[in-house]
C-alpha cells in the first residue's frame, strides 16, 4: 500500500542535521584533544605514530562487514513488510542513516523511512517499524555481547547489563502478545483527542510484530551478533597494532559495554569514548592511559566517524536519489 509523497526534496531535518554535524565533529575533536592533553598528549601521539597502520585496513574491513550486515537487515525487514526498494536506491537510503546516528537522540535516523516514502511511496506505519526492528536488534545484540563476560571483567555492572537485556526481551515478548496490544490500542482509540490515531497505531503494531516474528527475529539477530562481533574483533586488532596482546573476550566486552553505556549520547560521543579509554586501563593488564586513549580514538574513527563520513556523502545525494527513483517509477 502506498501513499502520496511529498514533493519537497529535502526535509528541514536534513538541513538542520548538516549544521549539527559540523558542530558535533568540532566538539568531538576538541574533546579528544582535551582528553589527550589531560592523559598525556605526547604519549598518546607516540602511540598513534607507532601504530601498525597496515592493520587498520582489516579494522576498516570489519566495520564494512558490520555495515553490510546491517544493510541486509534493513532490506530484509522491508521485504518482510512487502516494501520493494531497488538495492541501488536502498543502499543510499541506508547509508544516509549512518550519518544520522550523531543527531540528537538519533532522531535523524527517521531519514530512512522518509526516503523510502519518497522513493517507494510506502507509509510511515510500515517503514518506522522496520527502523525500530533494525535498531532494536542491533541494541539487543550489543547487550548480549556485553553480557558474555560482564561478570568476569566488570561484576559491578552485571545488574545493569542483565537488567537491560531483560527489559528488551520483555518489550519483544509484549509485542508478541497480540490480544493485549490490540486491547491497549483500542483503549487509546476511546480517548477523543487520540481517536484518529488508533488505526495508524494498529497498522504500526502489526508491522512491528511481523518484523519480530520468530523467523525474521532469528535471522536478523544472527546477523546483528555477527555484525557487532566484527567491530569487537576490530577493536582487538587495534590493540594488536599498538603492541598489546589483549584477550579477544575482554575487547569484546569493553567495546560492547561502551556501546551500551554510550547509548544516551548521539553516536555515543563522549560517553562511549571515555568508557573505552577508562575501561581498557581497568580491564587490560599493562595498558596505560595514553595507549587506551589511542585505541579508543582509532576504533571510533574506524566505526563511528567512518560511517558518518559515508553517510554525509549519501546525504549530499539525497535529492538525486529521490529524483532518480521517482523517474524510474513513473
């Protein structure tokens, strides 16, 4: 089912994001510089200079594996919902969302449903659930990876990690119980100011439930675990490049926990970076503050900022992608 699309090529949200991105990059650079000065500027610089840069190629390749599997999930959820978008178009749509992770509250990621509506005419009641399911399975996978070794490396956070895991699974379970959800939506429909929303809420719920039904959930969770596990391996390779023989399970825990811990911040900026830098010193034997900071900087550039750069290129092509898709449909 389709609906009329907006003819304005670029929503104001994208324009605001382009301005916000410049501010975010500046703040991130200043934050790293200030932190490096505090922890030891010359020592951190020496670690970066001494890094085995050929190893950065597989680190970036592992990030590409993460992006590729996450694109597979996004495209798979759209297919589950009966939304057909050519890969040539959908690839640009997905890439645009990579930049939006640094938008406040990650709200800018709705650019993906917006672009699907513009290019394929799909309603938000079906595309927003695809985004929720995609990002939700990412979040669950990261929490699971952190849970594997949390009791070994940071026992104090065991309740946080397993509490978060239980909360996510509870939400997934609640979505699966259709009679309860439909009854609650029906109650919303009885509230006069919200009566007109009940049918949209029901459509959105049904689409979300379809995305999280057993087979799609199993397929996409497997992809999510492999995708985020790849970036954890990339973090391990960064330490190898710095001359540190860190255990893979420790690196997996550190990267996954920092990602969970940094979730409240756009792209984890500041919070995840600090968690990686401070956590490595606490968990890894023989790792000092400058080495941990260098590792944090290297993995964040390879994951977060690499994606933001790709997304920025995709955002510059927003108008072209929409125009080409509309021309192909006409």
